[in-house]
């Protein structure tokens, strides 16, 4: 009985690793070639596996894109969740997360932004794309109960992320923090 369980767990673990490998290959293509470069064939080539394996794990292109976007938003969700749950300064933490888009987090942020924008045309991506916004709204609710302020804060966070990706220089953490703080202060009056 234990040997049978080990076999099942081993297969499950290999399947999880294969899925992660395919998702990483998808994100690599999105970063390098944009979302339009993603096909089962290009992902298989990037991952060094057969096309039939990508189709086995992700039957449709939307399944593949949703999984890739979800992997990025899961990481952001975890970071924002930690900011909310630890009692740390959530505005400072969000400012740092946004500022990473100009440095070590640029490639993942670029992939997330591209896939989130694609969600406007591909409804299957919309729930995953909304997660960033939902998490930022939850963070804003720790600072204010004003629905207009929360909506403005979410839009501002989106805009700051986009501006950082468009600029070709390091992000100014102090400025990002100040802009985010001011947005919440000016609406709480």
C-alpha cells in the first residue's frame, strides 16, 4: 500500500514539475516575444518537450495563458497578503513591490502587464487579471473605507506600474510611496 502511494505521489510531483516547466517557458516567451508569440509549439520548443505534452497539460491556448498569468498573480497575491497580515506599513510595502518593476521584478511585471492587457480581448484571462486589482483594493481597505478612494488607489497603482515599465530608469521609491500615501490622504477628508 505504501509503495502504491509513493508511486502516485511521485507521478503527481512529476506532473506538478512539468506544469511549472511549461508555465515558465510560456512566461519566457511572453517576456521575449509578447503574448502573440505563445503557441503550444513555441512553448514546447522553449521547454524542450513535445507539443503533445503541452496540450496534455494545457488543452487550449487560453488554459496556457491563464496558468501563466495566474502564476504571476499568485506571487503578487502572496506578497500583498503578507503586507496586509503582518501589520507592516502596507503603503511602503506596495511602493516597494511597484518599484521592483524597474529592477529585479521587471520581467515578471512586464509579462503580467502584457497578459493582463490581453485579458481585454480574451475573457478567460480576466479573473486572473483582476486579482492584482482585487488585492490592491484589499490593501487600500486597510487604510480607508471610502470606495472612491479605494478605486482611485487601485487605478493609481496600475498607472504607476505601467509608467515604471515605460520608463527606462530606476524607480524612485520615495516618490512612489509619497504618491500612494497622498492619494489616500486626499480622499479621506
